[in-house]
């Protein structure tokens, strides 16, 4: 089944990522990594606010009150939306001149899971880390190239994870107490022309995967690996997705125009914009970060 997404906001981001629904503010957030900017779209007024930063920002998760927890080129920081002030939390022993954070998420214990990558996408130069509420950092997966989408199963027994160049979504058995993971199997394998990027999960346990090079978002059955439905977009570089709205029944989709030529942008002028789709199923609420 195919559905077409509609334009929500013409942001013209170079590399939009990390969509987030913030229930308390009735807002959608996303970032432009290369633009060093956070966007906030008010669901009620449709007004858009931008928060400019001095570093590349790739990840936003909800913290306490008016605070967001950010993954940046430089480490993990706390950002106060009211004062627009940044407070560094952790550096993670990474060479930030050549690396940056990429995608991530929070588990049910409030731990922050965040991946890193080398700026030129050097193979195996990144890793996946877990940061506990007390700031303790543990490396979970090594030799990662482009650490991307990660979500937990609704029964909290599995972590689904993407290293984009592998073109796979892998399942890890997950022990919620200590936060330990163990590789189980590959649940989705895409063809050579498409890379999985960010993803989310719905209340039925199906994965929604943004398809870089694939002009859309696929809904996949984790048992069979089959694509059940497809949200079509008018742009090739689809980066991530998240359920938004009061009922979490709409899918916000981010896209990019990174490394596209003038001819590419002329052909796909909506690249880098933000889209919305009615998908007929609800998502599940994100966990807040305990940092």
C-alpha cells in the first residue's frame, strides 16, 4: 500500500534529522545538522522558531521541563529552550575535530544511547554509546560507520539498530536492568540502491524506516522483514521519521539536500523540507532522558 506525504514546512535544510514530538509544548522538533540549528514547529499555531548553535547538532531528546538533551559535534549537552543556553554534560573520549554525534534515543530507564561517526563517513570509525543517568559512558558497539536509527521493541526485550552502509536493521536482545545488548539477527535487509536511515516504531510493533535514496519511508514487519506499506515523498534523501500529534497518529518525516548538485535540486526542489503523512496507526511515546 502506497501513501503520499504532504509538505508540512519548507525548511530547505541541508541535513534535517532527529524529529521529535514534545507533548508538553505541543510542538514538533527537528534539527539541521549542517545548519547547526534546531527547529520548533508549534502544532497549534503552526509558527516555527529556530535556535542557532555553534556546533553541528544531530540529536534531540526530551529532558526535564524546558530542557532538551542534544548530541553535537563536541559531545552531549543540555539545552534550555527558555534561556537558549547550552551546558555541556559529557565528551565521550572522542576526537571531535574529525567526528560528531549522529542518531540516538532514550531507553525506558532514561539512559541516552547515541552513535558517533567520522565526518567523511570513514568505515568503522564510529561507535554506539550508552550514557547512564549519572553520566557514566559505556561503549556498546564498535566499528560503526554511520550510526543511525535505534528503537526498542514495545515489550522492551529488543533493541533495533541501524548502521546505514550495511543496509540492515539488526535486532539485539536487550536486558533492561543493566542495559546490556546481544546481537540476535538481521530483521531487515535492503537492496544496494537504498540505505536505511532513522526509524521509529508503532503500537503494533512494526518499524517505520526512512529510506535514503529510496524516496520514502517503509513500514516493515520485524518477523518477516517484509515491507507492508510505503509513504512516498518527492525527494530522494529521506532521513528520519517520528509519530507526532496529540494522538501520535501522524508521521513527521525529515529529508536532506546534502551533496546534491544544482541539477539535482532543480529536479527535486523540495529536498530538505519537512513532510507529514496520515498512516492509520499510532506510535508510542518516547522516553525522556534522565541526564
